[in-house]
């Protein structure tokens, strides 16, 4: 009918990364992780046992009396790791966001176990 009232699940998302956990030999143990499904066959996609979603967002409003300091210093002085590693995710540089230091940044991790894939 078109009269929907959409509400966001999460405001102020700066970045999102996803990785896929596969059990390639069907022994019940995850032994492969990828962030790219391109090139995988249907059989390989059915091996996905877990999907991990990493979301970088800030909690609350800008607070001029607060200074964020929980960076990933190995990446850069103003970066936050979004994802499991820099390869399976990225080091997001907050420098492009105005007044980034006055927000409480957080990486939310959502883990979903798959069932009946394929």
C-alpha cells in the first residue's frame, strides 16, 4: 500500500564489513574464512556455517567534553579495525568525519549460524 513508516535499525553507520566462515571438509570445524563470495560454486557456498557482520557506528550524540582514544594504532593514528583482520575487513580512518574524536565509536559484531544453506 506504500504507507510504511520506515525506522532505521542503527543510525550513524560509518562502515560495515562481512566475512563468511566455511567448513570445507565437512568435519564440523570452520577451516576457511573469506569476505568475497565471487567465484565460489554453489557447493562451496553451502559450506558456509557462519556469517559475521561488523558495523562501525557511534553511540549517542556528539560530546565536546569527550575524546575518543580507542584506535587501532598499528593501522594509523585515527583508524579503527572493522572486521576480524585488516585483510578480512578494513582499518577505517575516521579522519574524514568532522569532529570524529567527540563520538563514542563502537564496532558491533553480529554472528549468524547458517541453517539449510542450499
